[in-house]
């Protein structure tokens, strides 16, 4: 087996195959980054809506809760196929990458919205009452009081979700998105050893996710240090 692997390596890492794998890795990175960034922005908005108390925003809160609870309970693949057929039913001519990106954004928004909401609600009620007594605007409440305390609760599950989400984007291959897992299947079908192909794919996934894991650990440590200093 090892002899076969060493024999295949020069052919496997040809110029075409290397470019093909790097483009697939870039697609995986774009899906993951797009989902995480857009999901965080939308999720933050959903969390803000959910923590409101006024009757005027009650319909918005109901829609926000329905959205979050629905997408968190439906498997990624089911949502992906549903979005694929929605685009098809509406006769919208878009690439499968756009379908995949839309799906990951929708799912990421539901999870990050719940994470952010839980983090903000972990701040003691007296802190919220103090901001009300000082007549802070919503932006002042969040920037000066709530978020500095909530980050230590938000960051760990947020980065854990992002790391898992990078792996979940592999399901986009089911609708034809040429990302890392799809590229591995293509190269394996060309006759290359599965150990060589998917070992390389594994290494590329690790290369994408490890810097995010280290950045998350650094951020958690920084927030922890800042918290200790405030004491």
C-alpha cells in the first residue's frame, strides 16, 4: 500500500490536481467565512429583536423566535435541498454555490442568534436596570455595559460552532458545489488512492480550521484577562 502511495504522489500533485484542490479549498473557505460573517450579523439582529420587551415589536419577536427554532431543528442537508428546490421553483438562475451560501447563512444566523441572545441574557438583570436608570440608548447599553460582560459567555460556543460549521459545509457537495469533499470524490473516482486523496483533503480542512481555533483560544484568553483586570 505504501509503495502505491509513493508511486501516486507525483501524479496526484500535478499542476491541474493541485489547482483543483486549492480552488475547492477556497470554495470551502468562502462558504464557511460567508456563513459565519453574515450569520453573525443576522444572528446579532435576531438576538436584539428577541430581547426587546415592547408590544410594538411583538410580531417581530414571534417571527425571530420562529425562524431560530425552525432552522435549528432541521438538518443541514434537508435545508440545503429545500433551498435548492425553492430557487428552482422560483425559476431563479443561480449557481449551486449561491444556493449553498444562502443555506449556510440562514443556518448560521439561527445558531449564532441563539448564542448571542443567551450571552446577553446572562448579564445580570441589575446591569440592565442600571442602564435604564442612566437613560442609556440601546447602543450605549450594548457597547458600554452588556456586550463587554456578555462576550466571555458568547465567544466559546460561537467559535465551537464556527469550527463545526466548516465541516458541515461539506454537505454542499450533495447539490454539486465543488468544495473540498466534492473534489476528493472526483479525484478518488479518477483512480487515486482513497488514503492519499482524503488524507490530503483532511490536511486542507485542518489548515483552514486550525487558525480559527487558535484565534478563538486567543480571544477567550484576552477576554478572560480583561475580566480579571476589572476585578
